[in-house]
C-alpha cells in the first residue's frame, strides 16, 4: 500500500480487491531508476552503459537507462521497429540529425531509421530512458547491415555483468515480464 493520504480529496477511497486479471504478472517497481550506483549499469560499448528496467524476452523488447559519463558512442545502427527516448540528463544526439537532446527532451525514432548515437561532454552524465522494440541492426560505414543485437543478446550481456560484479546471473530475471 502506498503512503497514507492526509489532505488529498481521495483520502477515503479504498483500493480495489481484484488487482490482477488471471495470469497477469505484478508490476516492476524500481526506486531511483536513473541511479548513480554504477553496479546496475551494464557496459554496452566502451563508453556507454545500460541499466535494464524491464525486459520482455517473448516480445523482444526492453526499457533501460542508457548512460555515458563523458563523451560516448553507440555504433551505427537502425531499428526495424519504433523506439522512444526521454532525456533525463546530459546531452546526446545522432550524427545524422540536426538536433541535440538535453534534459526533458523526447525523441520518437521511426522504424528503419539509421543513426549513430553520440553523447557529448557535459557537466552531468548522459542518462536517457529508452523503450526498444526488436533488434538493433548494426550498420557498417556505408549504412549496410553488419550484424544485430536483440533482447537475447541484451539478457546475456546483463547476466554476464551481474555475475561478474557479484549480484548473480539471475539478478536480471526479476525484470522479465
């Protein structure tokens, strides 16, 4: 139960008894999602890390906080499905576009759009909430497909990292829905 209401107009409202439909799973609740505790950030590239927040192995989807503490780079890629991003802190963009995102900015990436994600030097680390559906298709310097990264690669990366730092390989499984 959340904290008790004091002066809110709804303070006498009772919660419903039937919270979950049959076969529904509980929510994922993570306090302080964009934490500064670096143990939870899985190295994604040499300069960028990812904190998984929610993972759906069956839908090939995940949500994360992407972080770069200084200038960073995620290799050229495109998504065959849409991606949503919300900037929490820092500064980032795509070499192929004329905008630079800072805290409070929202980005909708259309399916099939190729780009090179870069994080800029900034007094705050780049932290961006992403909702990713489907794989990232890696691109070579000419924009041609050169491999992929999907939810199963992401899970393996997370398991290896969490095992290495002592949280255990199964730490990531609590995020599966």
